[in-house]
């Protein structure tokens, strides 16, 4: 697929997926979501890609929300389809991906933009970034996992306050609430993202994938997270990386993981 709304850049084993609609503050329209789905599927399948950074073009916005004009006339069934398709093809895809995904929040992350960031495994924000879920001011609620992921990250009380007031919060507040992992200067945003990913990329890839699966299971009511952990833990014993990791430890050398 030739992307009209994304820029894909590869830096060694790190792939950047840059939402490139700067004039629209990188708002998520239907075409952009379709391109994100394609890009993410390809990145997760590509053995040359070890980790992903998602960010927005320009300095104003990560993603300033969804493209409201596209769904302003939707009925109930169309709204349900919009939400379900977004969950399945993009937001759940990121959260359940087999490789680490970092959101580099370079400006406004509002509505679907904050939901996109929350679907990522780690969030880093610039000092001037602003975040919020303003959907109730449009007569809606967050529909791309925002009610669920925000509650998991910041707790029920703060999630309800943010959603019901529709207020934006600063990057410093987001860090205090546990919504973002790090707050840095604009110049250090991608430096920090790469620093974290490079460290992760020295670890065993299959173990990283298992860790993502097990941690995600802790938040699913229909799944026994402890059983998932046991299964993922046991699977690791059948990998070449486990043998390499333990041998390297005993031999006091750095491991050379192959993702096998």
C-alpha cells in the first residue's frame, strides 16, 4: 500500500510510523486508520523491525482527535461499526502486538489521539504536550478504548474526572497520574524513545512478546492472568533464546538473541 497519510522511516531495527496530516493536526480519518492497520501488520510481521515508534508530523500535534466531519451524520449502527472497526484493526492490534510500541507524544493528544497513545505499550511526552478526552463535549464518549485504557492507567476517579469534564491536562500532570512514562524536552523526545527501545531490543524478542501477552491478560476479566503467565512462562523454556540467555548468564557474557 502506498501511504498518503503516513511516513514510514526505518532506523536500524526501529521503525517510525509518523502520522502525516500536519495541516489537520494529524487527525485520524478513515483513510489514516486503514493505513495504520496496514503499516502495523507489516511491522509486526517484518523480522527486520524490532520495535515501533508512533508519532505525529510537525510540532503542534501527536494526533488532535478523529476527523469529526466523517461521522457527524452517523446513526447508531454506523457508530457501533466505527468503534468496533477501530478497536479491531488499530487500537487492539497495537496493544496485543508482538513487538514493543512507543507513543512519542509531540503535542496535542486528544480524543482518538490519546486513545492511540494509550494503546501503545509505553508513552513519552514533550513538556508542552496536552492530553485529554473531549468527546462528551460532542455528545459522545471515547469510542476507541479510552474509557477502558484510561481507567487502567490512572484509576477510576481520575478517568471519570477527565472524561466527564473533557478538560485537557499537561504533560506534567499526565506523568503524575501515571498516564505517561516520561516527560522530556522536544529535542529529547525521539532520543528517549530510541534509548528505551534499544534497551528492549537487547532482550529476548520472544520473551518480550510473552511479557506483553501476560501483562495484557491482567486487565481482561474473561482471562485468568495468572494462567496466562504460567503458559507464557513455560513457552519460553522451548525457545533457543532461553538456552542462549541462560548460557550467557552462566558464562558471564552478553547474550546473542535470535528471536527463535
